[in-house]
C-alpha cells in the first residue's frame, strides 16, 4: 500500500522535532524552487546553465538541490545565466 506524500507529510508535521527542522530548511528549499523555476522558464537545462556559468552540470544540480545554499556571488552568476538578476531584501520576522 502506498501512502500519498501529503498525507505522510501531515503526519510527520505533528512531530515537533520534524516540524522544527522543516521550518529551519524552508528558506533553502524556497530558494531552490525559485532557481529551478527561473531556469525552466528560460527554457534551459542544467547543462545549459552550467555552460553559461562556466562550470559543470553537477555544480548546477548542487546549487538547485537546496541542501547547500550557494553564496551571493554564485547566485549572481546563476541569475545571469538564466537571464535574471538577484534582488535581496530583508523583511520583518
């Protein structure tokens, strides 16, 4: 029997430790999703972005993974490769 992901996630979110870690990682995964959306909207593959950044596809995959947030300089190079620019702003907590 397969359990739908959303149902499983709902159960996991009841665990305070899981919830805390999920909330801690939310910004990294939001960034990863924004990067992937920008790349796909530009009609580019990871390999295309890598060529434009003068790096490898595996580096682009790591940037998009959300598990190791890139530094600002790398984000600027990525953004340029997909025809975008970076905008940083601080918002109320």
